[in-house]
C-alpha cells in the first residue's frame, strides 16, 4: 500500500511539475514577444519609478547588499562551499544536483542574454550599468536556481514541517528581494526580473523531471 502511494505521489508530482513548467514557458514566450515589440515599456517605466520612490540612503545600502547575494561572485562561492559541504555529509547526489543546476543556469542566462540583446536601462544612484545585456536578469535567474535548489535539498533531509516551511519562506523572500533590488538600483527592467524568475523555474522543473524519471527507472 505504501509503495503504491509513493508511486502515485511521484506520478502526481511529475504531472503537476510539468504542467506548471508548460504554463511558465507559455508566459515566458508571451513576455519575450511583448518585450521585443516594445509593449512593456510603459509597464517597466511605471514600476521602476514606483519602486524608486522608496529610495533613501539606508534602503539603497540594504538593496546593494541584497543585490550582492545574487551576484555571480557570491553565488559561485556559495555553490562551491555548499557542494563541498554536501559531499562531506555523503550527500553526493544532492551535491552534483546543485552543481548541475547552477552550471546550467549560467549557460541559460548567457544564451538568453546573447539571443535577445536588450540594452540596459539607465541605472539610478549614479551606478555604472553592467556590461552584459539586460534580458533576463541574471541575478534573478541564478538566485532562484541556487536558493530554490538548496531549499529543496534541505527540506527533503529535514523531517520537520515547520522548519521546512521556514526554509521555503526564507528562500522565496530572499529571491524576491534580490529581484526587487535590481529594479530599485535601476540596473534592470521589471520584465527582466520576471523573465529571470520564469526561466529559472522552467530550468529547475526540467532538472526535477529528469531526476524523478531516473528515480523511477532505478526502482523498476
């Protein structure tokens, strides 16, 4: 009976995950089309200016710190450290899953930026605009992948629903704030951030689908 329930849950998880990935893919395709046609310009400007209205020296310093948590340097170091920690715990499969997720995220981000060539907006606070293209937000994409994958790995190992809920809330809040910080600092449009989140979700869903299929085959 337990085995049947596990198989039913596994099948349901795959179905729900793929359905969500397809919906997100449709949204990403629609958003990309709107951006390329210039239909999101008004939305981007209004949301950027709205977020910028909360500007203050304290908020700016906080947002710069939060933004750093989504930078390539920070996430690369964090991925290496977490990979080593997971390996030391004997969680080799989880360690490699995190590594593959982040390497794929970096490749996906670079590919999408070079495909769409969207110019950066003019940053606020006299910041220098990054040299890379704007669409999608690499900070949003990579942080979503890292903290999402890490939360998934940890909550599977922890048998406490309250702690697991706290982990997911912390991960989601941090990812959201990193995306918000990119808009606040003016280095990205709102649609760049939304595209980064969408692309990351699709990539994680693909990784999850492949992983669950491998689990299925091992148990057959």
